[in-house]
């Protein structure tokens, strides 16, 4: 991503977040201000309307007091003659009330009631309904009569018109003509009622706006709507509105600050004020108006914020482009030019900031590059040379060798020629490294490289092409790692030429090498692959040669092999066997078979030899001679040998618990097992875990293991004998070692190999060897075990010569655990029957 894009991505979010945060604060403040202004408007309208209402009621009360004090009305109250009242005073009162009504048009009706509530005089500007009587106004009269104050007002519906009106009552009280000294109250001589229209108040309430959708409404304490901008709602009752206002709103004289209620399915923000004991003035604003105002306000502020963000971003971008990006672009162009070798490029950025420092650093770098260029050019050739050479032997390395082979293949393919790849791996090189150290090993590798160069005929060499003006090498020998070397033989006239070279190499390397006054002979295993017979590319040829070398090392060492198609199959088969062997250890595919051993004198069971068997889930039983060498080569023989040892001891314990255990169990131990595990510790642990006595265990070791073993091997065997374990030499006679060497070995038993037992009754040579073994064993006090007895004549021959123990197919084949248990049980029962 370009720097200017990065700056934009960095600046725009900062500006946006900052301005949006400011926008949110402004929005909240304006929203609160708008709501506060709306609340103030509602309070103002309530106050003005309450003032208008209070002024109207107060004026009506004052006028009622004035009317009640008129002389004509006082005279009327003093005259008790009804005839006089009817003839003279009532017409005068009508005239008086008419003048009042003309002066105050809002006063619709004047009535004069007797102390008992009967209407004496009535003057009304409204046409009477004709069906109302004084009894229908009994509630009003009762309220007037019970009121102790001289004036009383009430707002109610006019019984004639049904419209809300204000009725003001004045009790007319005069002193009694003959008052008693005990009388302390002035009795009412009648009541003056003035009914005033509330149309002006209604018009004021209905026409008063609040915001855009808000309005005023008047209702009584029973929830009946008196004034509303919708005339159809006037007179309707909604007691739920009073319940939503709450009891404290009805009892309090002052307005509530704010409340919410639902009217006609619309939520409102409400403030209210009492106009009278009977009336509530409500200011209602729909909540949607506040939400709409907030949305409009948010849109306005968002638009302004977006415009400000855009303009600010453009301004910042132009500023950054002129002060940062353009100088950086000039520096980039200068750096590119310098990188292309134009060291005369001028750097025209002069500033006293970080960009100026960068320009100065670039100028210094240009100067240093100019100084270093010559040195780099001089060392380039040396670096290229080292890249294709082995540092220790100065031979071509793998990289150069591959290029040599590619060139040779290209050359030979044009003329249908042949070439050969020889892959060499030194035998026993690790022994030199481990014995004398790595310095001696390096010296040996240098000597081998020198000898290999002398093994190549001049006609076998391939001149290398000169690349980039450098003479890389003209040698076909390369060291590709460790103790591995590889040769290229080009222009091969006949495959036998590769054989001549291979034999010459083997002979040359067979000569001893003197290191630290010690003579070492290191052989080599060679694999040969031919082009185009075996492969037509570099990788294929090296792989085939490596496969052939591996086959030579595995079968014989210090020899050579040509690649064959079966080699790869054999290697893959062996690798698969190794993998199966690892899985067999994990999945417990191994089991022990036991071949019984019998005493030649008594015919009784003398012991049993534990034999390892591998029951492969797919291939069935795999012979030991196939997987034991693989286990030894891969190092798995240590784990496998420990498993056999522990299993055999546990089986003996199982038979012992049943009372049928053989006298001893023989377990084979290989020489490789000695090197990979602590045999003494393994045996001790197996005996302890199974509680098997040491004398019941016999370890069988091959002749080569004992006679070629090191001092630690003999020491271990001596320690095993000291704890009671028997030691047997297995396959005696196959190693062609001196029988006299047996006198120094810690052994208890000699086991004659089957190759000497087969046909012993007629083979004079085998019989002489066996007789010699018998004589030596008797002189050393060793027990003799002969294996591989398959015919009766062999058994008879061995028995006649006092062989101690025999085993073989004639006497019993190897048996699985269950079959061996049955045999032991049968032999035990037969023994008890004979003794019983």
C-alpha cells in the first residue's frame, strides 16, 4: 500500500472519529436544549392560560360581589310581600340584570334564589330548554348553601345548553330586623347566581399551539374532556387519563414537571396545571415530535460533520502531499537511480527536519556505495567461486555438480551418447570420527578426495563451460555432504568403463591411511546409474545411483552395484517393513512361541526356548530372519528384546502359579541388543516384576557376540551369572572361532547349532566337531544342548554320547502360549500319575 494511501487511511479515521465525537456532543446538547425549550414553551403556555383563567374567574367573582351589593337587590331581599315583589321589584331586577348582561356579554344568566333554593328571579340570554326545574339544580344549591365563604364558584355543564360554564354564587346575608342578643350569625336571605360563558377560554385553549403538533386540553377531575382542538372529543369521558396523571397530580396545586401518558394510542409528553378545583389544564406534545426533531437535528449535524470531514481531509491531504509525499517521491527516484548504479545522481532535498535527515543519509549512502563498489566487484568473483566449491576438499559441491550433469546430459543427448553417475559412501567413516575426533575425520575426507582425483583417466574428464567469465571447474568429482561423494563419467563408450573406474576407486581407497601414527582402512560402497538407461534427468540419475549404493552397502559393503529396477522395490519393501515393525511394537502384534527341551537321560521336560513370532494382520506370520535384521539395523531390537524378556518371565510366573512351570526358560539376546540397552538392568527388572528366580532364566548369546564382544559385554555376563542367571553360547561352531577361547568366557551351556546335528550319525566331519565340543564341555563342566533334532537316528546318536538336552521337531515343534500351557499341564499330570 502506498504511503499516501496509508496516510489517508490514518488521517481520515482520526478526523472522522474526532468530528463525529464532537458531533455527538453537539447533538446531545442541542437535543437537550430543544427539549428544554419545548418544556419551557409548555410551561409558558400553561402559565398564560392559567393566568387568563384565573383573571376571568376573579373578575366574575368581583362582579358577583358588586351585583350582590346593589340597592335594588337589597331592597328586594327586605320586602317580604310577594305581591309587591312581583309587581314592582321583579321587573326592576330584570331591567338591572339586563343592563349587567349588556355590559358583560359573557354573563349568560342571572338568578336569584330563595334561602330554600327556589328560583325567584331569572334573567338569561339563552333560550331555556323548557324541561329544567329548580330540582335539577339541587346539587348546585346544596354546594352553595353549605359553603361558608360569601362567594362560591363552580364549573359545570349548563343544564340547558350542555356547554361548560362558570357559575358564581353569592350568599345574600342581612342582619335580622329584630336580632337576638344571643344571635352571632347572619342568616342568608337568598343567593345570587351568575353564569358566565367559557367560550373565550375555550378559544384561547384550542387555538394555543405548542411546537408543531402539541396542543392544550381541558378536562374535569372525572376525565371528561371540556375543551379540545377536536370538537368531537369534547364531552367524551376518559377516566384513564386521570389515572395516568396519578393521584398526586389531582391533589397538588402546582404543575407536575413532566409526565408521559398514552391518549388515543399515541404516547405524549404531558405537563399540567389546575385551572379550578374542577378543571385540569394539560399541555400535550407527541413523543414522535421530539423524535422527529431529534432525527432532523441529527441529519443536519451529520451533513455538516460530513462536509467538515471532507474539507478537513482534503486540506490535510494537500498539506501532507506538498510537505511530505513530494519530497519522499524525489528521494525515491534518487534512490532508484543510485540503486541502478547512477552514483552521480543529485539529491536536491534541503530541509531541516526528518526528511532532510533522510536526504542527508541517502547522500552519505551514495558516497559509501561509490567507495565500496570496487571492493564488491573484487570480492564478487571469490564469492561466486565459494558458492560452487566444498570448503573442506575444494571439490565442486552439489549445486555445481548438478549444473555439470545438466550440461553433460544436454551434450550427450544431441549425439545419442551415454554417461554414468557413481555415488560413493565411505564405509565405517563414523568409527574414525568417534575414535580420533572430527579433525581426523576431516583429514580422511581430504585424503579420499585427493585419491579420487587420481582415479579418473584424462579421457574421462568433461571440460566445463565458462559462465559469467569464471572458470568454475573442470572436475567431475563432487562432495555432496558428510562422507558422500559423487562422480560424473561422460562420453561413456561402454558401461564397462564405469566398472573399471569403480574397481580402481575401491582399490585406491583400500590402501591404509595413516592418522596420528595409526593405520586406518576405510572402504567404500558405490552405486552406479547410467544415462539414458536408468533415468534421463539429473534428479533421477542421482536417486538411482543412491539406491544402488544403498543396496551395495546393505548386502556386502566395499563393493559396487549397478542400478536395477528391483532395487527400488526391495528398498520400498524394506521401508514398509520398518514402518510395519514400528506399528507392531505399538499394536502388540508380537507373541512368544516356546519349543520344549528334553533331558536325554530321563526323557523329562528340561526347559523351553522362547521364540519370537510376528503375526502381521495382513501378511500373516513373518519369519524372524526377515524382521530381526531390520530391527537390529533400525535400533528397535533394544525395545523388542526387552519386551521378549519381560513376557517370557511373566509367562513363567503364570505357569509357576499353576504348578506346571518348566525348570528354565531360554531367551535369545543379540549383540546389537547389548549396545542399545542396559541388559543387566532389563534382566533385573524383568525378574523382580515377575518374581522369577534367576536360575530359571537362561540367556542365549551367539558365538560371535561373545568372542568378538568388548570387555563391557563380558563384564555384564559375569554380573548376570553372579545373580544366578544362566548363560548359554548359541550356534556354537558357526563362527569358526577357536574352541580354546571358550575357557575364558562366563558361560554355563554350549548349544550346538543345527547345521552340525543334521546327519550327524553318518557325517564323519560333523561328528568329529561335535565330539570335540563334547570333550571341551565336559572338561569345563558345561551343559550341552543340541538343537535341530529331527530324526530318531540323530537323537540316538546324541543320547549315546551323553548329550544333556535336546530340542527339535522330532521332540516338539514351537508352540503358542496356550498350546505350551496344555503341554506343561499334560506332562505334569503324567508325572503325578507315575509317582502316584
